[in-house]
């Protein structure tokens, strides 16, 4: 019986680091960048949320909640 080798584990930190570097949380707190940051979040949710690693999904989810908390009235 042949020995099966394990697949190398995907590094989840790479996607999370790249997401942090985007600075969406900081952009949400600036009124002039809020619409753009929300557009970026919407695109991430629509196009790629299911494919990104769990660590990056957690960051996106926390930024979505932050966006709702900072939503202008």
C-alpha cells in the first residue's frame, strides 16, 4: 500500500496580513474614506469571502461590524 503524503498546510497568516495592510479599519474611521472602505468590504463579501482563510474572514467580519457601528446617521 503506497504511503500518502500530507498536503502542506496553507498559511493563513499571509491573507490576514495582506488584509491588515489594506487599512480598512482605519479608513472606516475617516469620514471621507468611509464610502470607499464600505465598497471594498462589499466587494470582499460578494466576491471572495468564502475562499479566504478563517483568520482573514474574522478580520473582515470585525470590520463589517465596525462599519455598522460607525454608520453615519
